[in-house]
C-alpha cells in the first residue's frame, strides 16, 4: 500500500511547473500592459527633456530610495524585454553621473537579464531542447566550451538585440554563473559610454540642441568595442591553436631513437 509520501515528488514537480508558467503569464501580461497603456512615451528623449528637473529633484530628495526605484524599473524593463533600456542607461548617467550611473545600469541589467535567462531556461528552453534535432547538442558543445568568451563578445559588439542574447544561452544550456559573469563584464564598456553621454545631456538640453542615440556609437567607439571583443576571443584562439598543434603532433611519426 502506497503511503502519502509517494505523491510528494509528483506534486512538487507539478507545483514548480505551475509556478514557472505563471511567471511567463505575468511577463506577457506586463508586456501587454506596457504597450496597451502607452507607457513607452515615458521612455523617450523628449520625456527626459521635459521631466529632467523633476527627476533631479526626486533623486536629490530621495537619495538611496531613488536609486533603488530606478534599478527596479530597469530590471523590469530588461526582464520583460521592453524597448527603452538605452534611454534608461542615458537617464542613469544624467541622474547619477557617469561612474555611479554605470554601476547602477550594469547591476540592474545583469539582474534583469538573469531573470529572463532563468525563466527561458526552465520553460521554453526545455521544450525546445526536447524537440530539437541532432544539431543542438553539437552547437551546445561548441558554445559551452568557450561560453564566457562568446558571451562577452556578444555583449560587447552590438550585433544582436539584448534580449536575444538573454534567450539563446538558455537554449544552449549555459551555466547560470557563466551567464551572469559574461553579462556583467560584457556590458560595462557600452554602459559607460551611454552613461557618460547622459551625464553631459543636461548641457545639450540647456543649449536647445538636438541629440540622437544613433550618433552615440561613433566609428571610434565601435572600433574600441571590437578591439575589446578581440581580446575576449584570445583564450578561444589560443586553445584552438594549441589543440590543433597537439593533434598535429600525434599524427607525426615517432623520431628514430639513437643507437
């Protein structure tokens, strides 16, 4: 006769699955509310121009609380993959300065990205992995071997949207702490660039000048980011080179021994 303890494992698994999919529903609800209520109008340069005085006064009056609220907004924006993270990064520089603004952005973006990564890893990632063909294990093995370097490169060079780089590692089975470290390190340079631009944005507004986010990534900055990405790939290149040398050495015939 089966005891009540035999049902504990299935119930726990079912409860965990229910919680994960509840999180997905809440995420989709948040996205729908964002677009349905038109909240995107508050994440724009024009809104920043109009309300920067109020925001500065709020930061000066609230101190740490203002920083925590801003970080919460940033985390939610990244976790829901909402448009506006770049504006928030510029705003962080405007409100907190280039250095502290970068710290706020890097910590917030890493937490938000990790939330989305874990959610994808435990829900959609598992479903896609079970339905994928033989190509996924091969791709996973190649990516995981140099996961940290690849993640840093993908974060440094803005070739793909930020949320895509949050989801793909979840499908490839990248370890959590590798994802966290790669994200944290990889977004520091770009975050500092935008936060520094934001720190000087007040003078642009005061002078009545125009500003465009498209002009932030100048050829010089892109070249610097690509250079950093090249440095991140050095361990991959070195390991590949030494691996090929090792294989080549095993194929060479043994040298004849001296009499």
